[in-house]
């Protein structure tokens, strides 16, 4: 038996091994093909169709994206290099069927769902790339079973959850990329266990907590990127131990504290990005030891202490970005040693002193930005010596001197910002023709000269801003050839002549500012061709003629300012077509006629200023629809009507409504509107007229007094009906006048301190005139009648009432407007518009004023009196 049992066992063993091996050799390829076809069958129809065209034939090793070894077992599955955009999940792909798989690359598809936990069954896998898909949920813990893995990339998915600690078991890992996901939580504190790592990308996630100090154990790390997370705390000094580091990016986190001096140990580093944190303290001088550095970006922090002089040692540096800090001191002259520098950004700091002339040495310079500091002196004259400069920005400093001469032939320029300084020079000599120039701002300097026609040859120019300088001459018509121009700022210079009609060719223009110059002539109708125009400011010039009707074609215009010109004729109704209009200022012109009825269509209007014109008539009823109106000023016109029932009018100051012919309201300092039945009653009586003439001549004044005395005498002869009670009469009179009688009476008594002589500004045969400032802000003239005349009015109150109604309705340039009348047992008075410059007698009694009032002016007063008397 013993001799038999041993051979038997051996035979059984060999038979089992042989059969098992034979079975395995036969079944692995078939199992793999079956698993692939089963996965395909579970995918969406469109993806099935696509794979059916790629996976045909019996041998799966010949299928697209499938690589096999000699045993026809799948070693690589590469479905991310063919732009297939496969859709579906991985859950029905049986990874256990692929024992030889070492490379799984499914990047750049449209796979979704979670990463299946059974992915841990691919025990020999050393490369896994599922990036650029739509995977979600947590990273499976089973990922830690892939002990042979050297590359793991899950970037650009929607993975959430935290970084599983099991990932620390992947000690052979060289590249770990979990960037551009929604991973939260902290970085594992013992991340240093992955000591084979050469690349660690955790950027663009929601990581919090601190950077673990064990990061210093990753001695093979060459690229470490944590940008765009929510990490806090300080930069660990242990980071200085990773001498192999070539890229360090900790930007856009919440890191605090100083930049550690140990960072100077990173002798191989090429790119150092720490921008957009809350780092403080000084830039360590050890930064000058990083001789291999190409880019240094420390912007958007709270760094202080100045720019170290050692920065001049970084002779390989190409980009230096330090803007948005609080760096004081000066720009070190050693920067002139950075011969390879192409980008220098130090704007928005507290730098002072001179701009070092050593910057002339930077012949590779493409971008120079030093704006918003306290720099003085002149800019380097040869700043564009290398001919590569595209951006120069030195705005809002205290720079003086000439514009750098090298800019004239610097045809590479794309963007120029020198505004807000004290630069000088002749603009026509300082600038040339720039085929690439997109934006230039020279505003708020002391630049002089005339605009060159060459600006019209800058065919890519979108914005030209030269306001607040000393530019003179005319706008060259050639500027109309700069057809990409969208913004033209030439305000507050000494430009003159007419606006060239060629500007109508600038059909992309949306902002045109020409205010504060000496332009004359008519506003060209061609402006109406600027259909993209949003803002037009032609204020404070010498434009004359009408407002062009074609402005109504600028449908996108929301700000129109034509104030302080000499525009005449009426307001064109076409303005009502500009539905976008929010602010309209036509003040201080010589416009006549009424407000167009169509203005009620301007539903976007918020600000309206029509003051200081000669507009008349009533305000259109359609104004009641302008519910968005916030500010209005119609003062110094000849409107005679009730104000619209709008908040903007009712809350307007008296100064915004004053000096009109007959503007009335019950809610402002204006006189109240006369009820229609009383107005009709006054007209039916054919009442007499009592006038007080502004600036009357001596004979005219005497004639006026005689007319008033004649009126009072006739009142005595008139039979009156029985008077109503005194208070009722008084209330009725004040209703006619539009005042609350008791309040008005008390206000005038208070304002004149019971008619104190201190407020008396004149006297005559029928009474004395007092100046009274009412609580509403309105200042009026109050004529208090002498007692004898007061009695006449009291006894003839009803007949005089009709005369008051008629007098209130008189509107004439040369007649002082009467506001009201008060009858009281103690005293009676008339309330008039105050004529600030006094009477003609006062004018002629002053030798100096009488000389100014020469015989060329005096006949005009006589004519005015005659016109008033003709009323």
C-alpha cells in the first residue's frame, strides 16, 4: 500500500495541475471577451452602437483599445485616446475577469456614477486613469488594495468625500492627481508615507485644515500643487526640505503667517506660486537664493517690508508678480539685472521713490505694471527698447516728465494706461501708429498738442481716453477710420471746431464723451448712426442749432447729457424712441416750446433736467406713468401747470421747480393750484388788473400808484352784501390764494419778526415792503399796507377778492408775480415774488450801477413796461 499510495498522490496532483492549467489557459481569454461584451450590453444604446463598430470579430485582442500579452490575456485597456466619449457606468464591468490587466485608461469619456469598489480586484494594476469623466461620490476604500499602482489620476470629475486613508497603502505611487473635484476634509497628516511620490496634485477641491508637516518626508516630490482650496494655517518650514521640488503652488487658499526663510533651500525650484492668501511679513531675502526660478508670484497677500534687493540675483526670472500687497519702499535698482524678465507687476502697493532707470536694461520686457503706487520722477525712456512691450500701466502715481520716447515706435503695444499722473509732452510727437493697440488711456495729465490723424490707422483700437489734458485743435476726421472704436473720451480739453461727421462711421461706439471743450456748430446728425451708443456727453461746449432728430435712432442710449450749450428750437419728440434712456440732461440751453407728449414713453427714465431753458406750456399728463423717475429739475422755465402726481416732483426741492411762470402744487413750496370752478368764476367777471412792474421807470411807478388808488376809491362806492363771519371770509380768501391762511400769516409774522424794520427793503405811498423767508425755503416780498389803505380793503373785501383771482392768473415776463393776499384786523399785506436786485430807483441812485445801466439798456426797460401795461 505505501508503495502504491505515493505514486497515486503524485499522479492525482499532476493530473489536477495539468487540467487546472489547461482550463485556465482556455478560459481567461473567453472570460475577458465575455466580460467586455456584457459591459457593452449594459451601456446606453448609442455607446453600444459605437463599440459594436469597434469590437468586431472573434479575437478580442484585436478590438480597438484592447492590448493583450502572448497568452491573449488583456494587459491594457485604453479607451481614452480615440475621442469615443463613451457613456455609462463601470458597475457591470467584472474586473476580476482581467487578472493580467496592468493599465486601465478610460480618460476623456462621459462615464458616470461611482467608481465601483470591485476595482480593487485588479491586483496587478499599476496605471489607473479615470480623469475627465463624470464620476461622482466617494473614492472607494478598496483603492488601497492596488498595491502595485504607480499612477492614479481622477482629475476633472465630480468626486466628493474625503481622501481615504487607505490611499496611504499605495507606497509605490509616483503620481497622484485628485484635482478638479469636490473633495473635502483635510490632507492626511501622514501623507509623508507616500515617499515615492514625485507629483501630488490636490488642487481645485474643497480641502480644509493645515498643510501637514510630514510633507517634508516626500523627498522625491518635484511638483506639489494645492491651489484653489480652503487650507489655513502657515506654510510649514519643513517644505524647505523637499530639495527636488521644481513646482510649488499653494495659491488661493487662506494661508497666514510669513513666508518661511527655509524656502530659500529649494535650489531646484522653477515655479513658486503663493498668490491670493493672507500671508504677511516681509519677502525673505533668502528668496534671492532661488537661482533656478523662472516665475515668482506673491500677489494678493498682505506682505510688507519692501522688495528685497536680493531679488536682483534671480537672473533666470521671467515673471515677477507682486501686485495687491502693502509693499512699501522703492523698486530696487537691482531689478535691472533681471535680463530675462518679461513680466513685472508691482501695481497696487505703497511703493514710492523713483522708477529705476535700470529698467531700461530689460530688453525682453513685455508687461510693465506699476499703477496705483506713490512713484515719482519719470518713466524709463527706453522701456520699449527691445520692441516687445505689449502692456504698460503706470496710472495713478505722481509721475512727471515726458512720455517715454521709445513708445512712439513701439508697434507691439496692445494696452497703455498712463492716466492720473503729471506727464507732459506733445501728443502728436509722442505716439505713432500701432497695429495691435486695443486700449489707451492718457487722461488727467498735462499732455498738449493736437490729435494726430495717425489714430485713425490704429485699426484694432477700441478705447481712446485723453480727457482732462491740454489738447487743442480739432478732432481729425481720419479718426472715423478706427472702426473698432467703442469708447472715445476727449472731455475737458481745449478742442474746438465742429465734430466731424465721419465719427458716424464708428458704428461700434458705445461711449462718447466730448464735454468741457469749445466745440461749436451743430451736433452732427450722423451721431444717429451710432446704433450701439449707450452714453453721449456733449455738455459744456458751444453747440448751437437744434438737437438732431436722428438721436432717436440711438435705441441703446441710457445717458444723454447736452447741458450748458446754446441749443435752440424745440425738444425733438424722437427722443421718446430711446426706450433705454435713464438720464436726460438738456439744461442751460435756449430750448423753446413744450415737453413732447411722447416723453411719457420713457419708462426707464430716472433723472430729468430741463432747467434754465425757455420751455413753456404744461407738463404732459403722460408723465404720471414715469414711475421710475427719481430726480427732476424744471426750474427757470415758463411752465404754468400743476406738477405731475409723481414722487420725484412732490419730493423735489423748491430750487428744482422755482422760477416758472405758473407752476403750482399743494405738496411743495409752490403756490397751490387754483380750483377750476374758481378760475372760471374769475374770468366771467371781466376783472380789472393790478400790476406791480419790475424795474419801473419814475413815471411808470407814479402811474402805478395812481391806478391802485383809483381802484381802492372805486371799491368804496361798490355796494356789498352782508359779510360772512370774519374767519370764514379769511379762510375763503386763502383758499383762493392756495395757502393755509392761518399758517401763512403766522409764518410771515415770524419771518419778519412782526414786520421789524430790520427786514424792510423798501417803502412807498401805500405801504412798506419786507423780505420774508418762509419755512418752505421760498423767499417772498411782503407789502404791508398802511392802515388807511388797510381799512379800505377790509370794507370792500368781496369786490377785491375778484381782483385777487384775476391778478393771480397774470403771467408775463415783465410783471412781478403775485402769490397772495392777507387780511387781518391788525394788518393786511400782499405777497409777491421777490425781485432780488431791487427797484429801478435804487439802481439809478447808485452811481456805479447807474453807469452799467446805460442808455442802450434803458429803452428795453421802457419797452418791457409798455408790454406789461398792454396786458
